[in-house]
């Protein structure tokens, strides 16, 4: 049964990690909303300053969390997952993309990193266009 160990006393570690990731995701999503709202109030809606700031800050924070967790050993695996997947995942998934692309360049796989960049940009634009076309078709049908 999900959420209870064999003794019935506490949730198993995997369930606790899942719940903490969900809680972290909620915190990241809330932070994204507040920062986005603040940016629109401060700078106006003519340019997505909030999104730009969130993606840049998320990329910075993801690099810090992953390095401290993987290379430095200062963060436990559980805390790294909660911060990276939960908080940063709720804040921005661009941070994951940025970290993964940087990892290709650090390993000397620049062509693979560039391919990932182009595939992500082109693929996301194409999927966004297809989603818009589908939504327009559904509205007109």
C-alpha cells in the first residue's frame, strides 16, 4: 500500500521523497507566479521580463544545486532531488535544459550539446505551433 511501510508506522523513503518533491514543486511554482506578477507590475507586459529572470535565475540555481550535490557532496541525494526536481522543476524546467546542455559541453560533446539546443528550440516551436493549430481547429469545429 502506498504511503505505509510494512510495520505501518511511517511512509517508506520513496514515498517521502515523492511527497517532498511535490511540496518543493509547489514552492517553486508559487515563487514563479510571484516573480512573474512582480515583473509585470514593475516593467509592464510588453516584454516577458519575469520569464527571462526566472529562467536565468533557475539556470544559476540549478547549477549551484547540482554541483553542490554531485561534485561537492554538500547536499544529500534526497535534498538534491527535492531542490532540483521539486523546487527548480516547479520554478522553471529551463534550468534542467540548461544544466543538461552544459553537461554536454563539459564532457567535450559540443556537437551533441548544439544538437540538443537546436532540437529543443525547433521541437518546442513546432509543437507549440501544432498545439495552436489544434486548438484553433477545435474552437472552429
